């Protein structure tokens, strides 16, 4: 019996902001100082980076689907899909003026998935 293992890594969700930009309409307008291009305002989403805590679940699902389709095409039957979870944390402790305090937090996220396929005979 032949098995094949495929790892699909998740990616973090893009983050950004909406900005108003001026876009040419293709029209020209005559004025006192000559001809000028007519502009219109348009809102566009500008990516500024990636989240450090949220994965892009929709993109991850598509990548898992593609990996499973490839395994099936190669003659493998999927036996299991195992999520791989990772975590992050931070903490701080301090002692000031005869007082001490501390805090911490942690969270987990799906780092990826392992897909196990068995060769169909």
C-alpha cells in the first residue's frame, strides 16, 4: 500500500485601508487655461500588510481543494486531513514603586493542514 502526504500551508489575511484616489475618465474639458483631463473620485482598497492573527480561510480552503484534486488525479484517495495549529503569546511583568503586576495573552491559529492519501489499486 502506497501513501502520500501533502502539506498545505495557510497564509495570513491581507489587511489594508480604503483610500480615495483620482482616476482619469478619458474625457477632456476646455477651460480658461486650456484643455484638462476630467477626473473622478474612486475608493480603492490598498493592502498595507498581513494580519498576524487571522488566516485567509477562503484562500486556504481553495488550496486544500486543489491539493486533494491533485492527489485524486494521481490515483490517491484521501484518508484524512489533519489541521496543524500554532500559537503566539506575549507577556510582561513589572515591579515599580513597591508594586508589581503582570499580564499575558495568547492565541492559536491554523498554520496548515496535512493531507494523507492512499494509492487506489
